[in-house]
C-alpha cells in the first residue's frame, strides 16, 4: 500500500525528531514544545504537530485556571509520574468535564521511550563500533533510564486509584504486545508496531469497595498494620492522604465503566474510554503508557494511524498539553494574588514598568558596544609632508651606527646633486668634528654643524634643503 503524502511528511518529522537536528539527544519526558521536546525520544512533539495539522490551536498548560477552563476543549496529560495526583486536580478536571463536549486524554507513565532508544542504538552494528568508552555507551544509558523508571514505579503501591478507574501495578515484567483486539486494532500491524505494557488501567467494580478501602484504611503513626501489597516496606507519604480523599468520593454503586478501544490478546486495556452522564457528552480517554504517541514510537506507521484516529474525533477548540513530575497548579481565579514568580512582571502596574525598563536596558546595551556607537574620525598621515621623508632618511642613517658614513652621505648629496662643492654642507666630511657631535669617533675639533641638527631639524630659509624648494629632494 502506498503511503499518502501526509504520512510521509509525518514520518520525516518523526525521524528528524528522534535523530535531532542538533548533535545532542534530550530526554525530557512528555514535553511537546521547543527544541528539547523535538530532540527527546520521550517527547510528544510529533503528536502535537499532528494535532496542529488537523487545524487545532495548541497550548502548553502550566496551571489549571478559569481561563484554561474556558479556552480548552481537549487536555492531553502525560505526567512524568505514576497516576497519583491531588484531589484538587481531579476536582478541577471534573468541573471542566462537566461543561460538556470535553475530552481528557491521560497517558500513563509506566514506560520509557528512552530505554528503547538506547537499546536499539546499542544493538545497531554501526553504533557498536562508535561506542568505545564504556562509561558513555548506549547500554549504560539504557540501564540508567531503566533504573529511573523503576525508581518512579517503586514509589507507589500495586494499586493506584483515580476518580474514574484504578491502575493495576502488580505485574513486574514489561511485556511487548503482539496480539490486539478492539475497534482500534484494525489500525495496528503487529509487524509494524512496538507497544509495551506493564501497568494497565482497570474499571472499578461495585464489589471492589471493601477491598480498596481496606488497602488504604491506615494512618501515619497509627497502631494499625501497614498494608504490604508490595514486596517492600511501604511508608506513609502525602499521596496516601490524597488517595484516601479520592476513594471517599467514588460512587461505588454507580462506578463508571471503561469502553475498551484497544485491548491485548488477554483482554487487558491498552486504550479505553470512560463516559459519565455528568460529563454531558465529554469523555476520558486513558492510554496505558507512552509507547503509543512518543516521538520515538511515531516512527512506526501503526502508531501514527492510532493517533490520527483519536485526533479526528477531538472536539473543536483549543488543545492543551500538560506534563511534569508534579501536578499543575490549580488557580481559583486569574487575579494578581494567584500569580507566582516572574509572572508578577506581567501584571499591572509592574508590566508598564517592566517594558520601559527593558527598552532602557536595550538602549544601554546598544550604546555599550563600540560597533553601534557614533563613528570617530581617525587622524591620518599626509603623503605630501616632505619633512616625514627627511626624518625617515635621518633614522635610516642613524640605524647604521656609522657617523663617518652619515657625514659622507650628506656631503655627497650637496656636491653631486646640489652642485655646491664649497658650502659647509659639502665640505663637512673633510672638516674636523667637535667632541659634542654624535658622529664624533674621537675627541677632535670641527666647525661643521652637528649631524643631529642636520637630520632632525629643518634647514633655514636660505638653506638648500628648504621644504618650499621643489628641487630639494633626496633620492633614496
């Protein structure tokens, strides 16, 4: 089957994303915007670009505010943590979903595209030749990324509760899936897909109430036995209190069901949809992990087909992307007191001061650079100054260090070129030099003028070397 042009374009974008236009590979998880997201195998830059191609406006969401509640009709949440979130975050999302025709896509964390990236890189024969330093080999990076994922996983229980479903974390082995079922399975070619599963979502049944409450019915510093659902000691964490609050609000007698969109051959949910009457046509799409929509996963055609099928059913409106190892900040309003950090600079009256200060700072920086300053006129030497020529000749004679040679040269100039054999200048080489003369080799007497005056001082107006006479030139 021939690929369409959009598919080829997306493949090209995915390859550029994973190889990177830069030499450095980044490993920020879940980021969808910027150079870091495009250079990270775990990013969602390709998935976000597919959303843009379908005509949606995309936003990077850092907080859950009333403005985002009105602007966003779809939220894609890919946290860099297991699904243990604050009750306040779920409450905001529930209020947002209850506005009707909203879609929340939640992507589980129990998978690291970075691990597969380094594993494939290490198994490449061409790459093995390039990795000579064991400390920076691909297998070492693979082990580090795998260790980081396992550390995040061990910080949670074997069961994690969300308001609409729970996560089964009891399986400790990552498994690659080759058999698929469900409506989306028609887009999956097992030979052209790379989907993994360990932690997976499950529906909450009415008879699960006692079991769930029993596992979470304990308090810090209490005499009650600590549940040992994991093979390691479990200590009290702030997330446990949040889990208790979420469990107390679950309607077990009317628990929501999950419509399986994509299942494994054993019936475990890979992608599922939750529908509730209070959502007013909205839905929650839960994705088991990021082996579906990460930049590195988008190299496979089956993954792009699944993403396109989900994107085409999104409601019209803004699409927000949320990521990070912590929950986004929940704001009750968009007032000034809710702003944090440098965001205060964007509010009145600091925003007016900030823009003027920025302009003044820019002007100061421009003025500080000489290349942007006022041009300066440098002093230039004149090519018509005959005095410079005389000075140059004098310096050359001085560098010889031979006073007799300098004297003879000046005398010969007057006798041969000036045709003046009788003047003191022409007979200075035959005269007796005074001890004060710099050219004097011994303590003799002379009546000739010092050579220093001859070389470094201008001749008098009546002198043959007067500058105004155009014939008074010394040939080199």
